[in-house]
């Protein structure tokens, strides 16, 4: 959770609580409306295309990562010697870095993952 906060501070600069990117996009839109000319840069970039194989491998990596983190959490010291252990409290994790952020957002839009905020994602319960 701490790493997500550090990443946010590194990647986003704020001006009075508003992201600089948001201010720039709003300025370009207002400028193009007032001058009746299209802006030089597109306001909405096209999302990258990912193959089904990339999506499948990313989900496999995510499931493996969350499984290992949960096993690590359950094997920690602190459970009583006479107890049967403890259930993991891990609900969401930061996804593996070898895949781009756009891929994780796409998987969340498809309903395979749930965005928990702060760069964390969780698995959607299959019923």
C-alpha cells in the first residue's frame, strides 16, 4: 500500500489539487472551441490493442502473484501453536510490473479484475 502512494507522488504533479494533465486537456478543449480550429494534439489517445494471448498471460501472472502473496501472509509467524493457522487478509495487490497499466485497466473494464484504487487490483469472485 505504501508503494502505491509513492508511485502516485512520483508520476503525478498536482496544482491546487488538480492534475496537471487535466488542466492541459481542459485548456486545449477551451482553446479549440474559442478559435473554432481543431487542436494540434488529439484530446483522447486511442487505447492500445492487446491480443487475447497477452490478456490470458497477464491474468495468469496476476493469479499467481496473488496466490503467492496470500500463501506468504498465511505462513507468517504470529499464529498460536495450537491454532490451525490463519486465513489471509490480502484482498488486493499491485499487479505485476511486466505488463503495462493500460492492460490492467482493460481487464478491469472487461470485469475480470476490480480496481480498488491506489494502483491496487483484486480478483472478481466467480459465482
